[in-house]
């Protein structure tokens, strides 16, 4: 066991993601193809390393009123307690109650992309979420308040110089608290500090791995999604 090195294992995880994102950016000519490749790389990271209670997919989100979100590049949702996930032609539709976090993926971050991510995230947060009382052996726990849905942006590069400087901070502060965390794999990651309404920027290091650990930590503090009112969705069944 003396040959094992935890630091090298964690470095290797970041280096793999960094190299794949860099290759997609440099080697693929069509912007849509680049974007699709980038999404798949981030999704593969999350699908491989998030705890099994979570699932990550490109998806739309729906609520019991019949409203739909925009399509999100990455939706992290519950697979342990959520009773249904729709699939259609390879696309995923998940109930609003099951969502923990949503992210947009871009090749490079700029002010326009920050706004775009904000709008996509907002389309999920505006959805209605049900919550039922939770029965247990000694009685019933009151209905749990729906947890905060984390939102953010994932990219390989930045169109700003410096990448993690005043320009990024100004763009994020325009939508204060809308983007909770994000990663620019070539430069660092950031997260929102709600207590003082500011952003923390962690530059250098191994950003993809550091971001992954930060995300898992945030999800741990989210606890478990509320108990979904399945019958609220059943009203959309049309009798023949």
C-alpha cells in the first residue's frame, strides 16, 4: 500500500476532466458539438462520483401544476425517494420536488453566459413544489419545507482576464445569490456566501476536484428532498 497516494489520485481526477474539456474546446470545430461534448464531460464526472442517492442528467423539470422549466444541461435529483422520472426519446423529465441542483455548461464564461445560467436556474426555482407530512413509528413529522435548489455554471475557460477577477464577480453580483457555485476548470471555482452576500473565489489548485468536493458538501447539508404529493400529479390523467 506504500505506493498509493491520495493526493495523486485526486490530482488525476482533475487532470482527466481538464484534459477532456481542453480537447473538446480545441479539437471540435462546431460550437454545438463542442457544447454537447462539454456537457457530457461534466455529467460523466457527476454521474461517476456523486453518491448513489443522486442522479445527474440533462433534463427538463415539471411541477404538479403542469409547468415546465427550460432544459438544463445538468440536473442533480433524488433517486432514492422520488417515485417517478419520465423519459422520452432519451430525454429526462423530473418532478420539481426531487431536484437538488441545476447547472449550465459553457465552453467559456462571460457576462452573457452568467445571465443565461441565471435565467435557466430561475425557470426551475419558480416551479411549484409539494410537500407532505412524513409518517413514522411514533406519529407524523410535519411537512418539510422545500430545500434550496442550488444553481451554477460549469466551464473550461473564461473570456475575462483574469478569469476569476472583478469582471466575473460583477457579473455574479448582478444576480446576487442566483448562482451558488461554479467551476472554471482551467482556473478555479467559486461559491456564494449567503451570510455576507458575497462570493468566495478559490483560484488555482485542482478546480474540478475541489468543486466536486464542495458540491457534495453542499448537497449533504441539503438533507433529503421533501415527501412528494404524488396525487397532485395524478390530476393530469385524462379519463377516456
